[in-house]
C-alpha cells in the first residue's frame, strides 16, 4: 500500500483491521481484506467523486465516504473477494485533486466521532 495515500491514523486503522482479520479469520482473509483496501483506495484516487463516493459536507469541505463493498468487483481473481466487507474509507480531496484517506472505519461507526486533529496528517 502506498503510504502517502493514507494519514497516520488511517494506516493505524488498516493495521488494526488486518490484524483482526488475521486473528479471527486467518491469513487468507487478511490477504483478501488487504486487496480490497488497496482496490478501494485506487478507486477513490482514480475518481474521487465517482460512483459510491458520498460527500459528507457536515464534516468539512471536500470530505467523502466510500464503502469498501463498492470496490469488491475490482478485486481479481473473484476468489480473492471479501464477501461482506464492513468498513469504509473517510477521505479528503485536496485542491490539486489528490486524495488523502484519513480513516478506515467500521460501518457501525459515525465518522464525526472519529475525526481528530490527526485525521488529516
């Protein structure tokens, strides 16, 4: 994963998600979830306002949410796909069009509760 695409907090989120996948579901699940996160990141970097990208103006200007499930079809081969991904990317689009993933959160979490000073660093 390209680290510049992720804030420090997002990198920590990803490590925790992958550790949980490994612990609860094994190494193959770890690899599938990692591939999904990479595919979702590529999707928002390629088209940050595309299909599945939801603006969250209540959190600030140019902040969006993207469900990992939206990127399932991008993971090849199909055997590497996660059946029921339960996370989303929270990201900001900068004025130059670049994207920074600030958090990777579980579907049940409200993003407003997880934005801190470190989210966009």
